[in-house]
């Protein structure tokens, strides 16, 4: 078994959630802005890709070195043990970013990285030309403050691609962020969970997958599945473990509502695609001001409109006031969680949050306002 340096990247504000997900798999972690690092073997590539709910992607870090010039970049890349990772027929596309570095042309840097890898492979394989018709190894170059990090993308498509959401609403919330928001709450599967502005249902579907211990990557493939140095039994072993842990019997109590019948059609479509139709999840057409519940305890999680366009602001602020009136009879025994970029949300909502957490929804800086009620008994 190899000792690998792995990093799970995520939205800013979700580092602690991703770290807990990895720790639940048995790995020791350390966190940085938007990244969670851990060391493990090849099986960890399989298990982490299958199980990470809140991470965007899983990277294998190959090396780091100073690169203030093209020559330093070339030599740093060339000295890495590429033949240990890439077969003679490997396909190895190079992507990259540059921030606050002397080398600012990303296409030029990508070309240098590609050339350096080819030179390294030539020395081992005694070949002058590489067909690149074999396993795909996506390579990423990151130049930050003249330090270059070279990594392999083990995931391929982003980890938010679960396989159930093939149709999108106008402003979808990524599955990874939705899963992180759920895990930052007091909700437990035995309690009612509601979203009165559910849109296409992402928060509630991610909550259900988490509650049922359904590995989010079970219905998709990953870049590293074709890598020859990953033991052949590793992926089947990781998938068998995930299938065994999936709770196929528990019924949940989850309610989504929205005023828009079209997005509710999407929500029901995604519910069927996720194979959760018989698991106690219901979607209703209902405006937010009509939300009511007779249940004493419950959890409300929602991602209301932000009002980023001036033309939308008046309507959004009216909606926040309505939401506050809905919350008033629930606030003693329910827990509420609201994600928005609007800085005036608590004033308009009419209730002071117990906690605020900075989270990025894509490129939008948001606050996750938290109103925790009594904790569920364990």
C-alpha cells in the first residue's frame, strides 16, 4: 500500500463538516481555508470519493516547490516521479490557476508542465511520443505566491454530481453545500424536517441521503477508477461497504413546500431519480406564509432568495418578514437555519440568531443564520 497525501476541497465555511466526514471514515485530518488534508492509502481514494457529501473534489498531491520562473516550474515538475503514477499510454490533460505569482499566463504554464512531464516519461519509457489513449489522469497546477502545487484529480466530475439531479431550477443550490448545511443543524432522522421554500428539493434530498447512510457517490464513476496502480479490489470493496451500510427500511418525516408548481415538478422528479419515493418525503404547493405544523418539535432549513438584483429587493425583504411571522409560533421548540447573502436578514426576520456562520454559495458570500431549539434526545 502507498502512503498518499490527499486533500478534499470544499466551500469556505464547510471545512469542519468535511473534516468530520473524513474522521468518520477513520482518517486523521488537518484543515485550511477551503481544504481538508489527510494521509492514507489507495483504498482511501475510493472510500472518500464515495462518502464525501460536502467536499467539492478529492485531490492527490504529488509535489510542491517554488516556481518564480518558467525554468523553476519546468525543473520542479520534471523531478517528480511521474512514471510511478502515469503509464506509458496515460492521458494527462493539464489545468491550472495562478494567483499573486510572477508567472501569470496559465496557458503558458500548462504547456511547460506538460512538456516537463513528457520529458520525465521519456527517460523511463524510452519513447519519443505518447499516444495518450489509456487511463485518464487529470493534472492540476496551482501557482499561489510563486509556490507551485501539482495534484491529480481523483474525482473527475465534481463530487456534487450525485446522479439524481439532471434537471435544474434557475438558481440551484449545489448538493455539496446542501449536505453541509444539514450537517450543521440539530436535525436527527426521527424528527420532522421542513423547507418552506424548497425549490427543486436539494436540501431535503441531501438530508434524506445523509439520514439513510446512503453514500452519495454510489451511482456515479470517478477518474481514479481507471488508474492501474489502485488495487483492483479497492473499488469493489469500497462499494460493497457502502451498499451494506445503506439503510433500506427507515421512513423519514420530511416536508418540502414552495409556491412554484414548476420547481415542485423538478423536486418530485429528483425524488424518484434518487430512489427515495417511498421514504417519507413529501412536496406540497404552498406559499411560505401558509406554512404551519402541529408537531411540537421540528427543524426548518431553507435557502431563501437573496435579492441580489435591485428589482427583486423589495419582494425579498417582504418575504423575509413573512418568514419571521411563520417562525414566531415555532421558535420555542423548533430549530431554524437560514442561508442568505442579505446583511439585513435578522432585522427583517425579526429574530436575533444564536449563531452566524460565514459560508460561500458558489462565489456569493453568505451567512448561515442559526436558531437552535432544544437538542433531540440521544
